[in-house]
C-alpha cells in the first residue's frame, strides 16, 4: 500500500480529527454562561425610585458589577492544552511520509 504513504492518509486523518476536536471544544467553551454579580446601593435606589426614575435607569445608577463568574480555570486549561497540542499534531503531519531520495526523482 504505497499510496497510503505517498498521500499521507493517516496523518491527514489525524489532522482533520484534531481540527474537529478543537472546533467542537471551542464552541462548547464559548457557549459557557458568564454570570455577573452586582451590588446595589439600597438608599440610592430607593431615592431614585421615589423620584419616579424608571427601574432600569435606577438600577444602572445605583448598582455596580462586582464580579463575574465565568468559565472555570480547568476549562481554560483544557483549551490551552488542546490548542498547544496543535504544534505536536502539525509536527507529526509535516514529518510523516516517505522521505524522497534524489535517485527517485
């Protein structure tokens, strides 16, 4: 089966599977919900509502975002390792195949 070596079938399959794995994992990672925690100043909110300010505007003035609860560090590490493995996969792809000799040309 010299055509398998000539066309580098297995390294191409590995490269395609790697690209698919990165794409699906990245889509899953990006879709992870980020929740924002806010802290509202109750007296300020009460004064604004008493003066007839709409609730959305009063919340924008009296409340502040204190923290964001997002993707866990383990998920970020997983993405870093998966993307970093691309160097090894690409190196495997580049160095695979039968080495051509000058006499064969």
